[in-house]
């Protein structure tokens, strides 16, 4: 299993498509109806399924074993804010139950991520400042400066908890050899690499 711990607009969809091009079955945001083992799982956010597995059995991947990789795993709605990539208890439980799991964190410069968030529908202008997010309490995150501080904090957290971990890759999707780095890390041949889910005005 390969799990992306990157933030929204950090290149998550690019990684998703790259892994699919390598033949992996990837879940992104929610469970597709055709993948659901039970009707009540269809359409459920990946974040919710990770937490269901974690609190019901101790294994966050209980409901997600049919996938080879997980793309964007957070969810931010008016009534639901879940950020598994920021939860060390959940991440360490994945490692304990599935020691071969590979973790990737897609990233771009914090200013670029914030700029994309501010221009992506109402993500940066409404949902982030109105949400309750680890490291970004309600009423914070309305400005690019606040968002960038939060973004940089998340990647600093990952760098610290996965320090010198050979099963973790911080992947800057904008560098020229990003595909080669992903291929070397995962052991996969990556036929496609590019930009996906780009803002219409970028």
C-alpha cells in the first residue's frame, strides 16, 4: 500500500494518476461504488473509512484492503473535517498493522499551494478558515500568510516523525526528476507524469 500524506492542491491528483498509470488501484477522496464490499461503504470518504477502521478494530485499513494506494485522504466539508495525514496515532497504527506500507507526501512551495487553495472553488476562501483543522483552529487560515504557516507546519511535522525513514518520500511534484524519484522509491515503472486537476486560471 502507498499512502499520500500531502495536503489538498499539493499534487495529490497528479500522484493518483501516476500510480494508476503504473497499474495500481487507487482510492481518492471517497470509495467508489464498484469498489465497496458492502452498500453502506459506497461513497464514504476515505478519511472516514480510515477512522472507522482505526477506532473499530485498531487497523485503519480494515475497509480499504482492496486498494493498492490512497491518494488525497483528507475531507473538509461544513459538517465534516478529517485529516488523517496529521494524526500520528492513526499513521503509526497503519505502520504497526501493515509494516510494508509506503508513505509519500506530495508537496509544492507553500505559496503555490496556498494560491491554488484560494482559487479552488471555496476551499481557501471559506472552507479552510471556517473549518476546524489540526494546526489551524477555526477563524484562522483566511489569509495566504496564515495558510502558508499551516502548510509549512504540516510538512515540518512529517519531516520530523518520518525522519530518516526509508519508507517515506517527501515528493516535490515540480522538480524535473519527480517521476524518477517516485519510481525509485516505489519500485514501480511510472508511464505517466504531468499536471492534473489544475486550476482553470493557473
